C-alpha cells in the first residue's frame, strides 16, 4: 500500500496528554509516510486561554510526519462540531481518514492496522468504520479483528462515502423514541445507547459519536475492531472535557506493536461470545459500579 490515509488529530487544552498522543504517534512505523492534519479548538472561556496558547505553541514544534497542517479555530466549536467539521474538511481531498483525539496513546503498529483495514474493507459497504481500540477479548481465532455494531470514537477510521451519508439531524428521531422494539435493539450494543441519543436530541449533551452510532444501527452496519487494542485512553483526568471519571472502566492492554501484517475476516457478522465481552463495560451493572467507585476517588 503506497498511499496511506491521512491522520486527523483534534486538540484542545490538555498539553500533557496531547504530548503523549503525539509522541506515540511519531513512533508509528508509518508516521513519516502519513500526512497529519491538526485541528486546535479555541478556548471556551478566558480561564482556558493560557492552556490553549501553550497547546498551539507545542503544535508548531511537531515533526516526524510526511506533512503537517494545523488549523486554529477562532471560536470555540466544542468537540462534536470540531470533529464533524474537521473530518468533513479532510475528506474533501482524501478518500479516507484516521482520527485521534488528544488523549490517546497508540501502539507503533496502529497506523499499519488502520491502513490495512481501510484497504481490505474499502469495497465492503457493510463495514462502516475501523476501530483501533478494544477491550481485552478472549477468543480463539486466526483473525486480527472482530465485528460490532457500535462504532468506537477512540482511535477510528472511515471512508468518505460512508461519512457523507450520516444524517446528523437524526430526522427520524421522533419515530424512534416511541418505538420500544427499536430502542431495545439499539441497546443491544450497550444499555446506554438509547438514553444517550435522547440526551443528545434534548440538548443535554453534544455528541457526534452517538449520532454516528445511530446511523450505523439504522442501516445495519458494522465496525471492524482490532482484537488487540492499538489505542489506550490516557484522558481520564479531572480536567478532561468529556471524560470526567478518574477511574477508567475501559482499561485495556496496549498492543506490543511488533506485528505489521494483519489477517482480516470476511465473515461480517456478530459473534455472540465476543459481543457479550464487548458490551460488558456498557452494562447497567458496570456503569453503576464505576459511578460509585468514582464518587470516592
């Protein structure tokens, strides 16, 4: 594969986690062959201005990639709008994107996995996205991936022809919210799904990811996940914008990074044994457990 997907990185105010994200990305085998696009959001309040300024100073010191393009927003867009706008902008000139936020440490073979998967599933319209993150999944298989119907927002990739089809307004929401069967089916990928979409549509949260997941559910699409996680989230800190818990219930084991050629499955379906393990952190019991734990952190 000679043409590698561009990497899109979203940054806000956390210099420490951003540096970890960039340093691990620089160690990727394909870093020097990859174009890096960075979108830096503006400070939401005057209290964040100093931190954002420090982040932007650091961004201009980054090297180690084929090219680096930095976009500095003049207003605070928030994460959801930043990602929607930034990904759409890059996809105007590229067929694919690999997306990271500023609190994700990657294994050295992360870009290998993502690029190979993007190529392998390019013409398979049922595959909606590639996910570099995974909880530890115990299963005997020769393949390096499994399938879910819940897209990951933690180190992911997609294609232009999938991204452009998303209805960000969720125009059929009024029908969905009254359809108990549809809500139960949506929740098969996690007990939080329908409630999260409700909160989004009520204006209580601003999530691009739940709308992304709803589109996937509506059209019976799949995400291809790495069996061994290529991503570790180091952003569970008190100054996080969206991950306010300090105890991470999505703790995983990061890939050693030694493998660079992957075997992907063409059998696009849900494996009940895998899905049971995948959805465990999203269960009601797990969510209650970790809310209690974080109260005492």
